[in-house]
C-alpha cells in the first residue's frame, strides 16, 4: 500500500480519511508509522521465539550442569557449611531421631500388619496387596502399643475393596493386639 501512496498520490493533494483532511505526505507518514510498528512487533516476536527455542534446547544441559555444580559445592564445603548460603543452597538439616513412642508404634504397626496379612517371609510379602491398609496403633497404658478399631485404608483405594479389607482384617486384628502387647515393641517385627 505504501508504494501506491508514494507513486499515485501527489504529496500536496488532499484526501479525506475518516473525516480528516490529509495531504499525500501526511498519509504516507502515517502509513509508514503503522508499518514500522508492525515490523518492530514482528521482529520482537521472532526474537522472543528464538530465545524460547534456545532456552528449551539448553534446559536439560543446564539442569544437569546445575546439579553437578551443586554436588561439587557441597562436596567441597560440606553439607552443613554456612558457606552454602553464599551459593543459595540451604545446609542439610540434621535428621531428628525418632522418639521411643514413635519406635514402639512403628514396631507394633509392622507386627500387626504382618499378622493381619498373614505374611511370613519374603515370598509372602511379595504376594500381598498394598491397598489392604495399615493398622491404626496407639500407645496404651504402661507404654504398651494397642490397635485402634479397624485398619486405616490407604488413600485412593476403591470403596468396595476397602470394606472387604476392613472386614477381613478386623476379624484377625482382634487377636493381633494380644501378641503385640505380650511380645512388646522390642520383640522384633
């Protein structure tokens, strides 16, 4: 369109566009301004597209480099070093040891689960359904772990299988608290 305006509209002639009287030179200047804006936007769009493509291409390599650098910095300064903060890395938190009550509950749960599922060894453990649930255990009087009600079903288990699992394990878990209490948490699971 710009070539036609320059060639066929004389610079001093006037034209009415949108109710505004404009000379050929004014029309040409306005048109060139629009064209320059569109071209600048197109160029910026192409640059952005090229930058995104470059970023995508280097992402995997960049992540791998960052992970290796992080490992090297931690190996060099130590996992607890305050200098890690200079690199934007938080020092590793020390693991908090489990309390005696937590250990007792874990041992009782393991023992009750094993009794409820009837597992004896490695082969039996491999054959069990992981969606059967975990027994609910609490510390009772005299620090003896006791089972609480029915099993707690893992999230995502369908309703039909959870009711079946709860009814089948409730019958066996009624006899299960006695061995857990008599054997104690330190008897092994």
